[in-house]
C-alpha cells in the first residue's frame, strides 16, 4: 500500500508542478505585455515574438495544459519516460530562453525574474519526481487496467 501511495504522491507532485509552471508561464506573458504597455514600447516585444512565436507559445501552453491530466490518468512505463523527457525539455527551454534575454541585455535582471527562477526550481523538482515515477515498478493494477495504463484512482 505504501508503494501505491508514494506513486500517487509523485504523480500529484508532477501534475501540480506542471500546472504551477503553466501559471508562471502565463503570468510572465501577462507581465511582459503589461510592461510594454506601461512603457509604451510594444513594438520590440511584438517583433521578438512574431507570428512564429505565437505558434510556439500556443503549442507550449497546450503541452502545459494536457500533461497534468495525462499524468493523473496514464500509468504506462513508456509514458512515464515521455514525461521525464518533456519535463527536462520544457525546463531547459525556459532556462535557455531566459539566459539569451539576459545575455542580449533586452530583459535586464529585475523582479520579473523571480517568476522565472521559481519556474526553474519547480521544473527541477518535477524532473526529479518524474524520474522517480518512471523508475517505479509497474504497480499493482489488475492486468486489464495495466494494459491500458489506467490509474488505480480512476477505477472507482
């Protein structure tokens, strides 16, 4: 029972971490838009993002939205490693993107980086929890439920 409880706790941590990272990502977008409106300098922001950037932002937001739900519903070993890869990729992408802005000098270090740093810390905790979840044994689900990768919490 304790192993099952630990798995559910890891999955909860992963799902909550992804949800929190999504909220931090959205908050950063809102803060950037508000800053450009207050400073009346939205043109550089719009030029940096561009049409391709809007597509990337939309895809990233879709990933942030769907991963927590899948983590709570799917328990396949292959999917667990997909979550590890996604967690690493999103956290690294976010970190590298922030570093490029810092090095270019177009986003000087300030209070807004608090949200970025919090995203990195949560991202690392999600990576660690995802790795632990991926390394766990298959679980104690009956064969029919395990075949579909359904979570034990969904069989009520």
